[in-house]
């Protein structure tokens, strides 16, 4: 159930979230420019001193300005209990950060009563940010503030055969194999989220867990919704903790669902065949 939000509180949260992302950029950019080495975490994913420094400063700022709110951050994990929870990916795209690629930034979202109501993503090398809040649209802006941006809209392509679709999967994918003759598959790219939100792709599919986590795509959930599209999990809801889901322009959903079906998107079953 969608609950009524305090509009002034949401305005304050948008402003604060943009300030947090600006802080993250200020901290991360010197590390990126000077170069930094990565270490492997227990799950095999990389982490750098930049990730940890950005995260520490963002958590400190949240605890100072929003002491009653809960936090879920990639490196530090969960803290606090509240109906309001901030999700932080201090540096999304650490591999790109280390190799000098531009496709990295900070992802930040606010969840209220289980619903994502605010999200911000940055790409500091491009000096751009994407933000959305419930009922306020999806926007791309520069680093000078939210008012400098443009309103975003998903594409209006309504047929699957004319759609461009990306499938993020580890290794061979039944979903990609099945869709190859039905739509125009594109080579997966790190910023496919943004391409759906901005209307350059019609759908992005995560067919199995392990590719994206809650803090990775939480901002994209509200961004896609406010841009006119949809996010849904395998059960048709909007859970962000399953690691699986579909971002679409909202026009190709029925055809796409009929084409892939969540029965064939369980790549683990396929791997065991």
C-alpha cells in the first residue's frame, strides 16, 4: 500500500540526498584521479580505500542529520531500525573506478515503509546526476543543482520486436537465448539502467541473483517509475532484495512476460541440467 508522504520532508530529503552525493563526489574524485588499488572481498568483488572512505563519511552525515533513520550500506551492512531506511552504494562500479572508466558513481536511495521514494545516482567523471522522488518526476542534472536538469521519459516503443533489450547474466543465459529471435538484444553495458530511464532501451533484465544487490539498483526503481516505466521482481512486486527483476518502459511488459516467463529465468536450474 502506498502511504501519504510528508511533502516538505520529502523536499528536505531530496536536498539532503543531493548534498550527500556531492560530498561523495568530492571525496572520491581525488582517489580516481590519482589512482587506487582494489582488494578482493570474501565474495570476490573489489573494494578500495575510496569505497570505504566515502561510505564512512556518508554514514556519519546521515547519523548526524537523520539520527532516527536506518541505513543499509554495501560495505558496512545494516544499522538502526526505522520505517525510514537509506540505502548506500558508496562507489557503484568499483571495477570501472580502478581502471579509469567513467561508469562509476554513488547510488543513494531512501525507502519509507518498504517503498523507495527517493533515489540519486551520480557519474562524477561526466559531471552528471540522476534523481527522482515520488510524484516529482525523474531528472538528469549537472553538479550545480537539481534545478539545472531535464525531465526524463522512457521510450514509447510498444512492441517487443522493435525493442532493444539488455540481459545481465553470468555466462550463457536462457533468457537471452529465448529473446534473441524476438527482439533486438544489445550487448550489456554498465549504464543500461540509465539507458532504460532515458528511453534508449526498452528493457533490462536480471534473470538470476548475484548480478545486482539492493543498494545497486534501489535508485533506479524510483527513477524508472517516475520516468513512466516499471520495475518488477519475479513475483510481480517491487522487492529489491531478490537480485532478480526487470526494468521496462512499461509498454512491452505483457509481451516480455509472455516471452520469458519466470520459469525459464532460473539460471540455476539451467546450470544444473
